[in-house]
């Protein structure tokens, strides 16, 4: 959600974009390194809760500069970029576990901070604008002087986009939260819960490519519907009836391809809302990021509360393993609601 906070600031002061990115990179590195020296819980609140969110100012320009560099293949470009999230989610758990077991917690966090600084610093070098700053205003230091039209915020398409992001986020984060516990309750060891999450993240790599490519060539409402309906059905049936490793692996593959990769559709959704206004696009992105954060944060308490409801447990025709049935229904329904609002999303 820090991306939503920094977005309007960076959009208002485009000349200082690189400065904000360096600030974000520095904050993330300091947070990682200092976390290795914490001795009390509130120290982690400071390092991870207060300092690390500065990384949002590093990430946000990378996502919005796509609108300047790509036109015909924007969806594919965004899919390639967001595929990096899937790669990280696949390999980092194993890297971190290996470091923790070999060098300990403190050295692990310091190593991660140094690696973040090196890789992030190199990645910043080619991250530049294509549209000259003169297009955004006077070119002098300070806020933009060019007027920003907020008419898009009154459009039906904008609100349907917001609801689509919110509904899908309420459901799409549930598997990452509860699959490990589900696997433990089933006493699965091959694959383990950690391995299932890695498979899910790995499947999102080609999934981002796929959805991004489809958004360039197929009407966006159809692509959103395919993503949401396929994801909901995989939750309801593959996860819902999955009591073995093979079925759960199949669920992770389908969910990773269609659900975990939904962010690849953001770029084309933002294009339709902002109508290629270079000033409006970052603000729409920030709004989407905020709604995604709301879905991420609230899905945890909601799903936890649902697991305490035992209405389906042991009843005639009961659905789902133990108390997970109502959680699976919630996940499928929220994602299907995203399909409904996605169908109402007016492209062009």
C-alpha cells in the first residue's frame, strides 16, 4: 500500500523520480540489514513496518513507465515485468532457508540487504523516462504546472476496475495464506506446504506472460472473465476436493496461471481508464495498488474468522476438508464477483 502513498507524490514531482527511487532502495536495504540486529519485537515494527515501505517509491515508477515505453504490446511487457514476482516467490524461500541454516539469521539479513542494494542499483540504471519532462510541465523544479483532469474518477469504468481489483484481491491471497496449513492438516510431506506455494508462484511466471499476451489481442472483459472463472473453479473443485498431493499440485498450477497472475491485466485496464493520459495513469495505478492492499490485509482476518465457523464440518453433504469448506466457498465467490465487475468493465 506504500506504492499508493508515494504514487501521487512522484506524479506531482516527476523531476525527482530518480531521487525517490534511490530513497526507496536505501530504505529497503537499511531495513533488511538493520533487521538482522533487532532484539525486541518493536524493532521489527520500525524496520519492516516503517522503513521497508519506502521501497514503494522504488517500485512504483518501474510499473508506470511501461505506459511511456510500450503501446501495442503493453500487456506482454507488463506480464514480463510482473513475472519477476513469481520467480522471486519461487526461489527466495529456498534461498532464505538455506542461508538461515548455514550462516544464521543475522548474516542472512545482512546478505539480503547487500544483495538488494547491488541488484536494485544495477536495475535502476536503465529505468528512465521516454517522454521528456517538458511534457509534464514547465521543466523547472517543483510541481507540475500542467493541469490534471480527474474526470476519469467519475467514470463507470473506473469504479468497475476498482471493484474488480478489490474482489479478486480478497480471494487471490487466500491460497498463499492457508495452503501450508491445509497441507499440514493433511499430513502431506511430498509435496510440502512450502513446495505447493513455490509451485503456485512458479506457475504465475508463464501465467503473467499468458494473461499479458491475451490482453493485447483479446477484449479485456473476456480475459478478465477467463482469469476469474478459471481461478474460482480451481478453488471450488481442485482445492475443494483435493486431499492428495497430485490434486493440490494441479490446483497450484491452474491458480498460478490464472489467479496469481491477474496483476498482468492491470496495465490494459489502466490504459482504458486513463485514455493514455500520462498524468492520470500513475494515479489509477496507485488506486489499484491501494485496493489490492486492502484486499490483502483484510483477507487474512476474514479467512481466519471463517475457519472458526464449523457449519459445514461433519454435516450431511459437507464440503471441504475439516473447516476449509466455507473458506473455499468464500474464495470462489469473491473471485467470481470480480468476473462480474470485469464483464461490466467498459474497454474503450
